[in-house]
């Protein structure tokens, strides 16, 4: 009975980790798209077209 519970626990852990990794890929892709949009929208302008659009 204990080995069966351990295997089920391992399956749940691996399933959760796989789901979390896939969600993190989507979050990273969304951040990249937002960064690129910010760069394109505010990229041109003063200082010879090399304006700083970020504040850090």
C-alpha cells in the first residue's frame, strides 16, 4: 500500500511541476511581448533616436 501511495505522490509532483513549467513559459512569452511593445512604442524620439524608455 505504501509503495502505491509513493508512486501516486510522485506522479502528482511531476504533473504539478510540468504544469508549472508550462505556465512559466507562457508568462515569459507574455513578458517578452510586453517588453518588445514598450521598446517599439517608445523606442524613437530624443537623443538621436536612442531614448531610454525604461526607468531602472
